[in-house]
């Protein structure tokens, strides 16, 4: 077993999912696709879509409040509030500041991190570092997305994949022996164009023509992303386990980023983890980018799939490209 001694513990989680369900059948009426194609190629059956006017900060704040109440931590005791999102409510200021205001985390410093679907794991590691350095006692880490706001609903290659939602976790400095055992991260900016929103930033400011071409929405080369994702998540998982002094056999549960069931099956195979140990909820939510892992962790904790002592491996990949893996002992 491991010789690594964690100093930061994941104390509680929460999630917030919009009520509206968009099924594959519904999508059949919107683009040329079929329930069968979507299920076979992705494993997704339905996804949640935020009601008009629902903000990333609304979903994030609700998930955060649930996590705080489960941890019995009053919001004023949060020292560090970190949000990962690819769908900020405004470019300026950060959406984490809106969440801070909504939850009343008046003593926290707040910031956004953008690492696409890997953002939650990146932020967990930042929170871990801040806490281990003594920058505070309690961190609130949130992944929140309104992906429906940046999707081209006429592009069948992308619109069937994504959904909206948020998850949150409370982390504390700890001497319990439980917590984050190891991390591994990487990025490859040479592959940035595989998944991007080409317009709307400094490089290509929004103008009428770019709006008509829908260059402000998600563009994706699905097949290339697929291959890169499997390699990145499997390799990163192996490195994180090695750093923790563990092997795939020590893993009780894998809680990966939820993008596509075929990506999960291939990743699990390369990582040496049987599919029975891989938590899957993408059939119900699709890809919620940085919200997938905290939502999945929350469901696993609620269902008792993670017990005291469980070794949990999370792995993620996303636009950037970015990727990472984290090993916890609960
Ligand atoms: N319904 C029906 N047919 C479709 C659909 C659809 N929704 N979408 C694409 N097709 C068609 C294509 O047009 C193509 O037709 P053609 O052969 O006549 O040209 C055919 O299906 C095959 O298309 P591929 O793209 O080759 O299909 P593939 O098996 O690769 O599956 C998919 C596509 C599901 C997108 C897959 O590549 C994938 O999941 N990639 C990873 C995407 C991903 O996870 N992105 C998120 C990254 S994380 C982040 O940061 C947000």
C-alpha cells in the first residue's frame, strides 16, 4: 500500500443539475441524427439543459451550498474559492466572484481557471497546494457549465454530446491520513485547434461575419480528440498511480471525466482497470465539461460506492489539450 501521506482531504461534495431533460429522441427533431447513432457512438441517452436565464454562477452556487452544508462549514469560513468553467457568465469579472457573492463566502479569495474538461482536477490540485502551503484551512472547488450556451444546435457532430450542470467539493487541511495522494497533469497547445471556439476573443473579435459563420460556438475534430483523450487519460492515470505508490489493482473505483462511453472503455482497458470499477453517468448527463467529475463523485458518495478507505482514481482530458489524473484515498 501507499507510503504517500495526504495533507488535504475532500470533505464533502454537492451537485446541481437543471430540471429540463433533452433526450436523444428530442434531438432527432432538431438535427439529422438518431437515438441509435448517439447511443452506439457515445453512450449518451439524455442530457440536462439549463432554463433560459440560468447562469453558470447559479448552478455553481447551488452545488457549492449543498457541499458546504454537508461539510457543516458556514460560507464565511471558506478561504479559497476556485471555479473551473468553459462557460463564464461574463468575460469580466470572473464567475467565481459571482458565486462568492451568491453563497456569501465573504472571506474567500476567488478565481476562475479555464482548463476545459480537466479544470476541476487542475483546481483540486491548486486548492491542495494553497492549503498545504497554509494559505487557508478550507477551500471550495467548483466545476460549473452551461455548455448549451456555446453549442451550435444545428451541428449534429457536437450538439448531441454536451449538457449543463455543476458540482462542488469542500477541501480541508487534514491529518487524518485520507485525501489527495497524487496528481499528474499535462497540456499540449499544439493541438489547440482540435476543440475551440475560434471567435470572440482577441485573436478573432466577434463581428457580423463571424457570428453568421457561428465561429463563436464550439468547433471540434471529434475523431482526433477521441484518440488523444484515450492516450492522455490512460498515461496520466498510470503516472498518478505510480506517484501514489499504487497499481491499478489498488483502485477501488475510477471516476473519470464523462465524454463518451467508448473513450471510457478504451481508457479503462489501457489503464488496466476493469469497467465494473468505472463509474459512468454520461448516459444521463452527456459531457458537462468541468462539472462531470464533481457531479460523478457526488453521486458515488451518495450511493455509498465510495467508502472510508476507498482508493479513487479520477482522470480527465479536454480542450487545450489539457489532461490530468488524481488519486484519492477517502
Ligand atoms: N448523428 C448521426 N450521424 C452523425 C452524427 C450524429 N449526431 N455526428 C456525426 N455523424 C456522422 C458523421 O457526419 C460521419 O458521417 P460520414 O461518414 O458520412 O462523413 C459519421 O457519422 C462518422 O463520424 P465520425 O466523426 O467519424 O464518428 P465517430 O465514431 O468518431 O464519433 C464522436 C463521433 C462521437 C464525436 C467521437 O469522435 C467522439 O466522441 N470524440 C470525442 C469528442 C469529445 O469527447 N469531445 C469533448 C472533449 S472535452 C472538452 O473539453 C469539451
